[in-house]
C-alpha cells in the first residue's frame, strides 16, 4: 500500500511538472466567451527581470515634490479652520441649550453640597460625646418651641402670622390656588 502511495505521488509530481512546462511553452491560449464562441488570445510573457528592482530608490519628477514649509502651512490652515468650526458649533449648541445647562449645573451643585454636608455630619458624628450633646440640644430646642408657640391659642395665632409673613416674603404676594 505504501509503495502505491509513493508511486501515485511520483505520478502526480511528474504530471504537474509536464503541465507547467506545457503552459510556459505555449504562448497562446483559447478563451471562451459567454456565447460559447472561442477566440485566440496571446499570453503576457513578461518576466520578473523586466520589472524595476523594488530595492532601488525611484526617481520622482521635480514638479511633484512640494515644499515642506508650504505643505505644513496648508495643513496648519486646515486644522485651524477645523478647530474654529468646532468651537463655533460648540458655542452655538451651548447658547441654544443654556437653560438646560443652567439647570444641570444647579443640580450638580446641590448634589456636591449635600455630599459636603453629609461628610461634615459624619465627621462630627465620629467625635466622642458630641452626638449625645447634639441630641440634648435638639430636645431642648423642641421643648422650648412647643412651650413658646404651641401651648396657648394666642401664641399659636402669632406663629401662623409669622409663617404667613415668611411665605409672602419668600414666594411673593400671591393668592392661594384653592
């Protein structure tokens, strides 16, 4: 079996060698077009020796070489124009959406402020004896407020007047919606 494979390989190599010599010896071949008719065409017999050596530098005509300073100047002009156009587009976009950016800025500022407040409260909470002291101060403030404004009816009316005046100062003189 092994001898048959070797014999087949020799036959294949001999057939390919003869096929390649037939193609190189033949300068003409027959081509078939879509209609089924055949016509004779010549093969290109140009060899690699006719092509220029790729390792040798090529000579370029003088008129195709540009002055590097002029090329840099034109590139710099194009880049400057592109940056100016991008700046103009960004400015127009910002000006057209100014209320949105203002609102987003205030929201971001509120979030950052809340982070600072919570960080400060967390730091104060970590100090020993400060937390119980602040709880006592808060309890005293609530008792004092209740004693001052919530026990008697006359004091409650005074508290309602103070709240109404504050609403008018903050929100303006508006009639209620209901």
